[in-house]
C-alpha cells in the first residue's frame, strides 16, 4: 500500500470520526431537549394532580354538606307537618321558633 493510499484511508477514518462525533452531539442535544420537556410535563402533571386532589376534597365536603342539608330539610318538614295545628300561629325569630302555646327550641344540629 502506498503512502497516498494510507493517507486516504486515514483521512476517511478521520472524516468518519468527525461525522460520528457530530451525530453523537446532535443525539445528545436531542436527549437533553427531550429530558427538559419531560421534566416540564412532569411538573405540569404534578400540579394538575394537586389541583384535582384539592377539587376532590372540595366536592367531598360539598356532598357531605348536601346530605346534611337534605337531612335537616326532611327533619324540619316533618316537624312542621307534625306541629301544625289549626288556629295556631308561629313566630320565627333567628334559630328559635316561638309558638303561642309553648316555646320550641330548634337550635340543635340535625346532621344524620
């Protein structure tokens, strides 16, 4: 093999290494970009999960409040039906109901 042939092969090897290095650097940049995007997505997902958990707690509280309110309403409707008598007048002051016949305290919790 002549010197020219060896130089030609050596040059080809250098060119190949240079191209490989450039491609590897490009791949590294792509990986870094993808990692950055994944971190951003993970942060957004974490924030969304936190918001969802907060909303689930709020909705759970509202459902409990709704059940309590329905129970109170049912209880008050029943009391009103039982306590209604012809000719009897009721006066409502704050949370206390005062009847002409007697005083009825309705200031207690109706929660189930």
